[in-house]
């Protein structure tokens, strides 16, 4: 009897794990979607960064609204001086419209 209960509990836990895995993988699928960029000005190399010879890469994850504007940015890494310039420039980026939100990971290289 105890063995039957243990097997039933294991089966339930396994099904719960499978359901969670499928849900999580479905949630991350839009991040793989690529949308056409309509307007993407390049961030300028900041004068402060030039004076101090700052170089590096800024990584930003963005959420693109259905109408094509960037709704949200999340900085993954980069020097704060360079990050500020990227965030300022991203406000003027525009993507093609789509039926739902999507995400993208962007990288910007800064060298004098």
C-alpha cells in the first residue's frame, strides 16, 4: 500500500515537472523572434569615454512593443558611461510592427 502511494506521488511530481518545463520553454520562445529594424541610429562614443580611453561592450536586453517602439531595456553589462549613451540612443530605435511583444539581446562595441 505504501509503495503504491509512493509511486502515485512520483508520477504526479513527474507530470508537474513536465508541465512546468513546457510552460517555461513556451514563455521563452518570443525571445528568439527577430523583427526588422526600421530605424537604428548608432550610439556615439561619449567624449568622457574618449578622454579616459574607455572601451568595452554594452549588452542590453530590450522588450519591443507590438507597435515597434522599445518598451523596456535591461542592462546586462557595460561601463556606466557607455550604458548611458546606449540607453539614450535606444529611445529613437524603431522596429517593424508585430502582433505581440518580443525581446532581443543587443551588443554595442565602443572603441576610440
